[in-house]
């Protein structure tokens, strides 16, 4: 065995101090405790599909799809994804993170402008940065601010990018107004439907479909309501061809595992064939939100992401631990995932919860909330 002991270089010696500093501020993340309950309140498996056994398909693509890793499983999944969101073409990525980083950096360049919601996911922020476009960050869900940003003189193309259902806030922008603002400025509307697909809209087609608008570019993931993994970008056919050529997180990366692609497709079909899962999660979300209000906890937003903002990281961590001791699998979300001073419990409801689970959870959350006051 070739092991030569050597001194840690000074370039890495900051790590102990930096980790201790994060710990002192209650911001250190460690490997989380194992989820002890299929009916946890912290998973994105909204339709209860993640435990479905995947049909047997090859484990690996073996190479980038541009080289020799392109498989029928990818093509089938792309057809289904494009159809789901009413777009003509889609390209499958290995994750939503890779999809957002790839699409924004492939579409925008230094001459261009990206108008980005202040609460957009880290992958959108990173994609916008990588594009080297001018990024105008607008206050959350503020269509007036988007309009104002689009009025600023600009040399190149303009893109408005938003989530349709915000992952940490459980809310979303007025998509009709956003569509109109983008149209008025000849800007492209890019909508990340990661947490909305499978849950909202006709047939689970998402919040754009529910609002009756069509985005120019849609990002969706298969790792949340569809219980598998991977993601897609959908839009007009030239978009998919351009991404195939220029989205670096697609080009320079092994293709999505065919087994995962097949699992995602099977779960999309199950979701379509069993609409009661979608009805259940939406009804559960309504029931749980009402039960929380009854015990004096006012969550943000609407739908199955139910954020209870506590404030500082330490009490949020204490509340999560107290709930875990009461048998509820709940996790605290702290900066930098959310803004300083808005640490929260991000409670999620799925189709697997029974009303009795939700009623009991709300009572326990009420007890813990009373102790925090
Ligand atoms: C809005 C949004 N976009 C993209 C992603 C990334 O998706 P993935 O987990 O597939 O990388 C997430 C969550 O992780 C998300 O919440």
C-alpha cells in the first residue's frame, strides 16, 4: 500500500477552524439522522412513488450521451417529459442541479441579462453566474420588479427565470403576469417546475399549465414527485439540440443511468394512471395547513411544502430535535439554504400520510411551538 504520511498543506489547514466556526453558529451540517419513517415530514416524494421497484434496466450509460451513452431509455423519458409539460422536445440531465446550470450557461452570455427571483434555487444562481450574463436579482415573486428590470437598456437577449413552486417557501409568482411581462420585453421565460410537476396542474403538468400559460423553457426533475432521479429541460426542438451541443453539464458528464431513466418513466406513468395520488397529496396539504392554523402555527405558502419559519438556527434545530423525540421525522433548514433570520422547519406532506398522521403531527408541532414562545 502506498501511504506516505505528510503534513497538511496550509491550503487545507483552514478547514478545522472554518468547521468549528460554523458549528459555533449552529450552521454546521452533518450527515443527517437516518429517516425512520416512510411517512416522514421531510421528503419530496409527494406522490409516494420513491419506493416503487424499478423495472430491470442497465445500471450505467457508460459514457456521455454524445459519445456512446445515449440509450432508448433516455429517448423514451424525453418524449414523456416533453408531453407532460406540453413542450415539443426535452433533454434529460443527470440532476436538476445539472439541468439548471447547463441550460442557463448554454443560453445566456456576457451580453445578456438574466432577471432572477431572489429566492431561486442555488442551481439557478450558479447557472446564471456561469453564464457571465448580467444578473438582475429581483425581490421574491415581485412581477413589478421584473417589469422594471426588463425596462433597463440591454445589449443582448433577456431571460426571466423563476421557480413555479418555491422549494423552501411553498409559494410561487403570478405566472400569467410574469408571462405578460416577459412578452412585453421580448424576453424568454424560464420556469423551474421541480416541486410542482406531478402535484399541481391538469394531469400533474405543473403550475404553468394550471395558470394557463406556456413557458419558453421548462426545467423539471424526476427526483421529487416522480420518486426517481435525474431531470429535464423542455422547450422547442432547437433548444434541445443546442443543449445537446452546449450545455456543459450535459456534454461532459456520463448519461443518466438507464435504470434510473426507466424508473422515472415508470413512475410518470403510475402518476398519470393513478390520479388519486395527486388528489390525496393536495387534500392532505389543505388538511395539514388547517390543522396547523388551529394550533397557532401559520405556515407560508400553499400546497404540500409547508414552511414554518422560526428565525434563528438554534431554536429551529431545537424544534426539529423535539419533534424527532416525539416521533416526527422533521428537519430544520438553515442559512445559506434560506436567508439569515428565516431558519425554518420545512414540513412536507405526501400522498402517504393519513389524516390521522397529519392531525397528530399538527398537535405535536403545536406543543413544540408553544414551548418556543
Ligand atoms: C427548484 C429546484 N430546482 C432544482 C433542484 C435540483 O434538483 P435535483 O435534486 O434533481 O438536483 C431542486 C432541488 O434539489 C429544486 O428545489
